[in-house]
């Protein structure tokens, strides 16, 4: 093959490789192929239309539960990841565009050469046809030279057609890349490009927003109890310790009430750390002895059952005075309807996300548990629910989001066995085990702020973490 043909062959070979590369690489770069990345999660994903799942299972240094949100996939962080991918994709497209521009300049130069060859070939073809019309001149040496030249050029005709097609393809590629670059640039400007510091700040802001959100997303169904975490070992076999679920984040005071009777002394600590170290900050001498261990601190006041009565007392820590007292009508007291462990635990006062509650039993309800919601100021009963669960068969109980959860025992092997929803006035039998490490529980109360169970376990003050299941409806839900 002559030198021009060798040059043309090299160009066409280069074009073939470029076309093959473009057909294989470009679709994957711009997302035109059909490959998709799949992900797998240990949790079942819920689409935005179905809602989010929010779990509370972690704990902070104080041993309190911290909620975790499992939100939809389309969040701010994933947008930032896509932003980085877009920037990388845009750079690749720009580099590819420059390479194609160089290739185009080189091929256009050779293309002009080939066009000249095309003109020569067409002229030779016309002459050849003229010569063939007159067979008498076919014997001349000039015909023989023309024949050889024509035979040499004839294979270039289909190659030329292919070259023209490839050149057109490159032009199309240039136009598509130009359009793609414009689209990617627009998307990048719309999303915005964030460096590490900006991304870090956004994560911090997201965490703040999440904490604010979780203050509102408090209600859910109990799914699991983990622990216990032993905070301290002190006092007698029976007692109570608690924090205020309505206190501010900076107020972490702890109150400590040892024994289930014959005592009026409440000890206060400024924090869990002070409680562990024994650094007492204040002592309160109540005007009445308490009965049982089922007291609760709520919005700065202590609510407790007055000894040998069904009277509930509201005592203010700030003023040191009794703010209200009221008899809980028909409620059994003084070991008439206690929990299985006894200890004058007839009336159990507790609080949750909804408000203040009293759990007790009456003769009218055949000794079965009665749930009453109380007015926190006047102690008036707002509404009551009669359950079918015998109070004497319950080990302990606590309220979460308006649902009463009852344990089957206060000893080893205890589990949450029964629940009653005040929202639906329905009950169900459950099977949520927890580890009764010290074999005897005489106090078990839920704290809505910490999302944890406070327990007095045979002279040990312990915490249990709880896992709640939440479904958060979106604007798309009807």
C-alpha cells in the first residue's frame, strides 16, 4: 500500500478505537447504561410515603438512652455525596471534550486529504469508463497504468464512506458532550458545591435539628429493653431514685428516697456524677411519711402516696411546701393491692410523654389494675381505664406514651408480659424480656426525657435502655 494509504489506514484505525471507547465508556459516565448500585440495610427501609423509623437504643456517658432516626435515603448528606460525584463527572466530561476536540482537529486535516483523493478517484473512474467504451485502446500501455492505479484506489471507496460516517459521529459526540456539560453545570449550581468545612458545619446543624426534632418525636411502642447499667450500689433492699423528665437539659438533679416506709427524708444531688460520688447538695424533710417506692418527680414537684392512706401528695422542692393533696377514690392501700413484692406498693405514681398517672386497684374492678390520668396541679382524676390484669400478679409497671407496660414478676426471669393502651382502650400480651441482674426489683419507672427505665434492684440503682418504634407521617400521607 502506498504512503497515503498507510496514513489513511492509521487514521481510520484510531477512529475505530475511539468509537469503541466512546460506545463503552461514555454511557457509563453519563448514566445511560442500565447498571444500578444496590444497597442492603440491616433495617427495613420505609419510603417517605410510608414514614420514617426512629429507634432509641444508644446511651450517653450518663447511661441515658439517646434516640436514633432512620430517615429516608434522600437526605442532605447523600446530596453532598452526589454533589462530589457530579463534580468528578463534570471534570471527566470536560477532559473527554478536550480530547475529542484535539482528535477532531487532527482528523479534519486528514479528512481534507481524503476528500482530495475522492475527487481524484471519481475523475479516474470517469476516464476508465471512457476507455472501456473503446476496446481498441485497451491494449495501450497507458490503459494498463490506469488500470493498476484504479485497482489500487478502488478499496478506498468503502473505507472513505466509513470515515465520513465516523467523522459525523464525532461531530454528534461533540454536540452531546456540550449539552451534557451544560446540564451538569446547571445541576451543580443548583445543588451547590461544598467543601469539607461546609459539610462539617451542615452535619453539626443537622445534629442540632435532629435533637430538636426528637424532643417532639417522643412517642412510640416499646420494642426492646437492654441493660442494666449499674449506676450505684447503696441503701436498703427497697427504695426509689429519679430525675425530672420536664427539667431543662442543664438541670440533671437526682432525688433519692431509701426504704418503702417509715421515712420522710429526700436527698438531692446536682448530677449523676454527684450522686455516684455521694456529693449531696440538699436534704428535704417531708411533712408526711411515704408509702411504697412508686414516687415520681414531675415539673419540679414530688408526687407520693401518704403512708397508710390513699391520699396523693404534691410537694414543691422550690418552696418546701405541700401544693396539693387528694384522696384517690376507691384505691386500695397499705398492702391491700400491692405488686407481688409487697412493700405498700398499692399506688404507683408515674409520668410519661402525655402527663401524670396513677396505677392502682379497686374492689369495684375486682382487684384488677386501674389506670387514671391526673391533673398535675389539682391531682383531680381526668379519666380512668379499668384493665383485666390482677394488680397482685404484677411485678412492676410503667407508662410510655399512654400505654401501661406490666412485668410478670419482680424476680429472676422477669419480662414485660402485658400492655394496655389508653388511646385505644385495648390490651395485648407481650414478651419483652430484660435482665434482672440483682434478682429483686422494687421500683421500675420510665423517664421520658432520658428515654430510660430507672430501677431499684436489690440495693442497686440501675438504668435500662429502651428501644421504641416510631412511625412519623409525612405530608404525603393521608
